[in-house]
């Protein structure tokens, strides 16, 4: 986000790095550290897997669900879980919260 603000564009002038960092409550050293940091391995793998996932989904003419897509990807040499395939297949969905365990039933709840 800061990189977008600090890069000059045709329609607007760029902000100075210090101004952008102050506005976004980020340290300038953190900005420069992030700027030179490479993409994480998991993100690169996700990108590759997502491309392969789209290809497998298109090959199935849009009929495969996550279990069959996992089998197809494993056949192509990509070993991954069904959960990861679901996450990559629907990136706009937020993860579901983990359900909290309910209190066990006791006879005292029913005695009235």
C-alpha cells in the first residue's frame, strides 16, 4: 500500500516516504525492509497452485469440487490438502470461525 502511495503516477504527485509512513503509522525502516524483502515461499507456491487449480477446473468444464480437484492436482504432481484447495478456489471468502464447544447437558438443566 505504501509503495502505491510513494510511486509517482501520471495523475498525482507521489508523497514522500516519511509522510506516507507517518500517515499510515508505519516506521520508515519497516517500509524499506518490506520493499527489499522477497515474496514468501508459501505465497509463491499458492500462486503456482492457483494457476494449476484454474487449469484443472477448466479441464473439468467447471464440474469438479475440491475433493476431485485435489486428486487431479496430486495426479499432476502437486501434493496439497483439500483445505488449501478450498482456500485458493474461493479467495474472497473469509475463513469460518472455529465453533466453540457447547456446555454438556446435565440433568439439572431439565429439572424444573
